[in-house]
C-alpha cells in the first residue's frame, strides 16, 4: 500500500512539473510570438509565469514528499504543504470558471450579445485535473498527521 501511495504522490508531482513546463512554453510562444507549432495540450495550460512558478513549486513538493515517503515527517509535511497549495490553485480555477459563467449570464440578462464561454475547456485546465488527486493527498496527509499525535498507533501505514 505504501508503494502505491508513494507512486501516486510522485506521478502527481510529475504532472505538476509537466504543467509548469508547458506553461513556460506557452508563455514564450505568446510573449515573443515564437511559432512552435500547434501543441494541443497548450490549450489547457495558462501562459502565466506566476502560474508556472506555483505549479513547479507544488510539483517539487510532491516529488520530494513521494521520494521521502509519507512515513517520514519531512516527506509528510511537504505533501501537506503541496496539497494546501494545490487545493488553493484548484479552488482559484473553480472561481475563474464561476466568474466566466457569471459574466455570460450578466451579459445575457442585460440584453447584450454574450458570446460563447467554453466551460469544458475551463474545467479541463491542469489545475482542476491535477487538483483532484491533490485533494486526496491533502486529506491523506492530514489523516496521517492526526495518527502521528496518537501514541498507540504508528504513522505512514
């Protein structure tokens, strides 16, 4: 069971690192008008450097936590911090989706041409897709921290 959890943590971290790399690539292609060809994944990744830095940080935290393992205090604390940051990005993206829906609704009520809002594209952002396993990792790390405080049980199992 431990190896499955460690692999899940490592793969989630690698997903965040990949998302950070794609975000930087997307930023370079839009900021400097570099023609890198069509990469379908770039449609679902932000072109913001701050976003790339935050996803890189989350990825490194998860990779370190998976490498050290949840039975180590340092590994567990990095999983907890990475889970908190990933959950914050997850809910931020959900707020962005809600704002887009509200914008279209307000324009439609006002009688103006609302245009289109691609809700599926917004919901398939990497922050949401990788935020779901990060929510599970956050809950797992909190549970293991609670077990650590009990004297009669071990932790990280």
